[in-house]
C-alpha cells in the first residue's frame, strides 16, 4: 500500500502568492485539513475530491499522490528505497515516464538533477529485473510523472495525478510573446469577484488568456475540459465510475457565454487574431466575444465595466522607459474615460504599478512563471 492510500493526503503545488485564493478554491471542491507547506499545500481528500481538484481547480499547478516518505542522507539510500517500491502497480515497461526533483538542505543530495537521475535509474532497474525491459524516458510528454522532494534529509516520492501542469488548459494554441500563465489569469478573475453581471474588457489582450479564463469562469467550463489524459488513471485504486460521475456533473453545469459580455482589443493585429482563435476553442464561446485591433488611447469612453489588463513590461532600458510611459498613459486614460468602472491590472514588474498614478483598493503579490509580479484593483469613481 502506497503512502497516500494510508493517509488519504495529497500535495497540491501552487505558485507564489496563490495561497489564499487556492485555499478557497480547494475548500469549495471538498478538500479538508488544508495545511500550507513549501511550494504548496497538504490536503486530505478522497478519490472523488482528487478527481475534482484536478478537473475543476483553476489556480493550482498540479496534485501529487505521495507514494513513500523516508529519511534520506545519500544517493545510494535514495536509489535502494525507490527501487524497492512496487512500480508495476503504477505502470508497465511499455509506458514512458519522467522524473522531476527538488532538493534542499540535504548535504548528501545537493544536486536536484542528480537526484532525479538516481530515481530514474532505480525505476528502470526495477523493471529490468522484473520483466527484462526498461521503460522509456520522455521528458516532454510522459505517460507517468514522478516527483521527488528532499528537504532536511527527508525524501518524498510522489506520482503526478494531474498528468502535467494544470496551467496547460489546451485552448492556447496560438500565442504571442510572454503570455500570461493561465493559473495567474484565473486567480486574477477570481480575486476580482466578477460574476458576469457587467461587461469585461481587456485593452491589451495579447493572446487572450485573461479573457479565456473569464469566459471559463462565467460559463462554468471545467479547467481541464480540453485535457485528454490524467495521471490519476495510473493509480492502483483508480475508480473509473467515480471519475465519470465527477466529469459528467461538472460538464453538466456548463452554460453558453452571453454574447457581447466580453471584449478584447490590442494594438497588434497578430495578438487579436491569436486571442480570437484561442477563445473560440472554448465550448459555447465561439463568436461570443468582440474583438478590435485598436490602441486603448483611441477609445472614447468605457462605462460600467470590469477592465482587466496585463500591460507589457520592458527588460532592456529602452523597453523599460516605454513601459513606464505606457503605464502613465494608461492611468490617465482610466481616470479620465473610465469612470464608474473597476480596473484590475497585473504588473510583471511590481515597480511599474506605481507609475499608473492611482491608489489601489488592494494589491496582491502573484508570481507568473518565476516573475514576482503584483495585481492591483482600482475603483474608478
């Protein structure tokens, strides 16, 4: 029996700053005894809730099922313990796999890549001894994902029940430079409190991630609707009937998006084209949003709407100056032409938010792919 079967506890990975928003979402989906931890949360969950967390949660990265936990001071001991697990209950040598590892504060395992290599060797040697064959490693699209976490000389080996990062919704086929993470966009929409009762506008829509996540939220489209494969199907106690019921219940709650509720615009024609293509992949959303190739400064007025924006930011000096000027102009536009609206602005560089010249109602630190950004909400009276 694996560790998660004994404890009924799983580990949910989240991005930095997502603690409260993820906690609220996981609680709604039935998770219990939620306890924060390094890079995520430990939760108590039955299998039905496990399937719901994977299929419906919008703000989490992945859900791990711990297989074993043990004290670990060296690579040789790690190899022996991993090789001793009953891998044939989770996969066969015809399936591919990949290993990700995080190590910290363990002198005998300082290098995460080396630790992952030892786990890979142990798993392959297990199947070589059992069947005479070794499974194939596929780091891009594995059938089975294995995660190792070692901290303070204690190791936990887990199976990825999500089958890859949950931010990969499946709608973002077309993209432009520096797209926003889907989980971040979903967190922003959730934090905004938007319920679909007022129009939602993105003035710099890029590839449309904020608008896609808003549509999924409003139309109750499960976050995993377009995903074809799940890691939890490899668990020895996978219950196909329970999974079918979870999916049917979530899918049955979907509703079409009201036409004209969501609008997107961008100065770049390629961005608008990409956003429209991605948006139309969502069920019940094709041709339901309005799109314009337009500079926000040419818009005369916006009334009674939620405005969501992820402005481009600069890295090099010239780009940085352009980004600061753009934020100042955006602040002027919001103050002068958007009275009666609420604005939600995410800055990948938190220093840029100060250039907008407005006092936020609140600010929330949220990471985006390693960038320590900040989300600000502004009431435009």
